[in-house]
């Protein structure tokens, strides 16, 4: 029995180192497994941390930056919108002022145009009236005829005697236009001092100038006048003393009338002074 115990003791002594080695191996394996687990955990944690810092954090920063950029853009957009609104308000105000000024100027222009048009129309009417008046005047012409005792003087005889010391030569405008200032010249083919003195005592004045030398003397009527259409003006011719000569006076005469036309009107007649 002791031998068995010894054998068992010897066997135990031989087995114990093996068990210890086995336990140490198991412990080492366990430690190694724990180390591997820790390393794997650390790797996982490191990977997570790297993921956080490598992907999530940049994404967060990017998102944050994007938000900031969006906020900045929004602020810029708001400021720009305010500036645009203010500019539009200023433009609207300026446009309104321009429209008001344009309306005022347009009203002034229309008023001025109306005044100018009225003035032009008035001027045209005046010009037309003046033109018609001038045209009418130019178309209307005066025409002179001479009468003595209601008879035409042209080719007739004008007689003065003791009973008829004064005669009137009627100058009648038978035309449709007024005359200018009428001036009259009387030419006689008989020159006598007494006759000249008698005529000069009336409205006739002897002239030193004589544009018709075929007549002996020229007399000018003192008064100038105009004659309206269809009107008459009497011209007196008379002597104060019809008995200044005992003999009869008979001479040719010419009455020359200037009345505004290019050619004066001339009347030839006989002038007689009879002493009876």
C-alpha cells in the first residue's frame, strides 16, 4: 500500500509540473486572448474615433460651414434685397417726379402750342385779310371823268360871262377804287396879265414850270384831295371881273389830273370868256 502511495505520489509529482505548465499555458492563452480582444477593441475604438474625426467631424464641420455660408448668403441676399428695394423705391420716386415734370412740361408745351397756333392762325387770318384787301385794292381801280353842267368836259366848252362868273368842273370817280391825293394842272394856250391875275385871285396859281410847252401858261390847283368810288368833288374856276376885256377870249385848254394811276387823266376843252 505504501508502494502504491509512493507510486501515486511519484506520479503526482510527475503530473504536477505538467499541470502547472498546462495552467500557465492556459493563462498565457487567456492573457493573449484578452490582449487580442483589447487590441481589437482598441482598433475598433480607434476606427470609430478615426471615423468620427475623419468623416463625421468633417461632415459636421462641412454642414456647419454650409449653414454659415447659407446664413451669410441669406444675410447678403437680405441686404441686397433691401438695397434693391431702396433702389427700386428711389427709381419709382424718380420716375414719378419725371412723369410729373413731363406732365407739367407737356401741359406748358400744349399751352404754348395752342397760343402759337392761335397766334399763327390770327396772323394767317390777318395776312389773308390784308392780302385780300390789298388784292382787292389792286384789282379795284379808280377812274376819273370830268363834267361841266352835267356834260362831259372832254372836247366841250367851258364858258364864263357876266352872268356866270363861276363854273364848277365836277371830278367824278366812276371806278371801284379810291384815288390817291388828286393834283390838278390847268394849261391855257392864251396868256394875258389880267386873265392870270384873275385866276390867281382864286384857287389857281400860275407856275413857272410848264411841262407842256405847247401851251402858253400852266396853273396849279392849290388843294389836294382824294375821291372815293362813285363820289364827286367840284373844282371851281371863276374870274372876279368878267368885264376886264371888251373882246371875247377864246383859247384851247388842257386839264391834267394826277390821281395815283401811272398815267394821269387828261381832258382837252375850249375855255371862253364872253363879255356880255
